[in-house]
């Protein structure tokens, strides 16, 4: 993923490689990839926090029909992301068994890993981009002609400087920080990363004490990016990645904030805890060699009242919530709270 498939190991410290294919799909098609309804296929894993950003943004913006989605099996094999959830083990649109086939059609034998999210050009079967940092920003700003009526502005022009600043700290210390802690190979490296994770979480909790969202009074890209780590925190990062100074559920502000987002259409209805847990605990054999997937934590708390609405705020600004999840994209019962 933007996590596993895009990972490199130095001698001492975990580092995340940059996206190898950074083409952009834009309104004017300047990279050769114009925004076109139905031309591209978004390949994701519901396990991956980086891919989940794209799943949430796509749903909030109402791009389900314009940008169809393929969901990979959360458990990879030695060829990485595979379409074993689909009939005959092939993506029904692209006709491929492995995402690597779309990568190979773009560049045979390239040096990087096969990561999600990935956007594939359906007519040619070639990978367009795996730039997880840029993809959601472009969905918000370049795909506007195809947004649903009432779609929120997730990256408003007058707030971008502040959003970028908040996201930079969230990325370094939280989104990527949990991986730096989890894949640390030395005590000092682990302690440095883990300390930074919780220092940043405490700063974010302080910021969110008196305001409902991270920037302004509406949902933005910053909230999407923090949510994808918070929703995985107690299920995998607390134990599996040893980020265990406290649980998310033990921080009143962040736990309420995360529940508020989870209960907002477009967030929790995209989350599959079954995929998340099976991926981390079964794929990361260096950390969890037995492959045992823990039974907990109890998921019902995600649906408990949060009272964050008392802080005001307008989740969708002057817009409206997205409609129901398309039938083919609903998360199975075992992957969501009862």
C-alpha cells in the first residue's frame, strides 16, 4: 500500500519511498490524462490508510459513478495486491489477477513496490498514478465538474496554507509515525517515533478541544487524513505497532472526534475492520510471525454518542451529505460495528 507496497528499509530507520508514478489526472489533461467519467479505475485496499483517503474523498464528493472502484484482497501474496475477492480471481473490468499487471503495462521491471491507491486507465490497462499524497487533492480540485450536487469543498483555496501545515505534522508524526514505530529495528528509533506520535496526538487533541474540525468549521482534507490513522489506532497500531502509551478510546477529545467522523456519511461506512485487522496481523509476519488475528477491540463504541455537534460546525459547509453507499460497495457485516 502507500504503507506496505511503497516501503523501503534503510540500515537503521524506516523510510517511505516517494510515489514512482506521479502523473496527474487533471481538468485540462496536461499530463495526458484528462478527467473523464468512467475512463479510470481506482484500485484500493480497505486495509490501507493511504487508499482509504481516496475511498472517503471519492464518496464525499460523489464520484462513485465517475471513478469506479476495485477492492483488492487485504491479504497479499508474493505478487502483492490481488483480486481474489472477485469471481474467478480477476477484476471484472480490468481482467487482471494482480495489480502488478497494470504496473507492468506502464513500466516493465520498474524498481518500486506495487502500492495502493492506484488509478488505472481502463482502455489501455496501464497504471496512471500511485501518488497517494496528490490523488485526493486532485479529486477535490480537478474533478469538480463531476462532483455531486452539494459536494463539500475539501480543499478550499482560502484555507490551503493552514490545511497544508496541519497535514504536514499529521503525516510526519501520525500517519507515517505509527509505521516508523511499528517497523523500528532498534529501541532508540522506536522510542523516538512513538514519542512523536503521542506528542502530536496531544497537540491535535488540544486543537480539537474547542473546535469540531481541524481547520475551520467544515470537513477538509486534513480531517480525512487524520481519520484514517485514528480509526485503525486501537485495532492495530496500539498493539501491533507498539504505539501503546494510551488507546484512542482513552483520550476523550480524540475519541469523540473520531466517533463524530465515523458517524458522518462517507467516513465510517467505508471502513472495514475485518480487512484492516487481517491485513496487518497476517501480512506483517516480521512483527506477528504467528499470523494470529486478535478478537478485539469491541467495535460497538464507534456508534456511541459523541456530542461534538455542541461545538457547532457545518460538516459539509453549505452542501449536503452523500447519499447511500452503492450496493456493490457496502462493507460486510463482519467488518463494521453491529
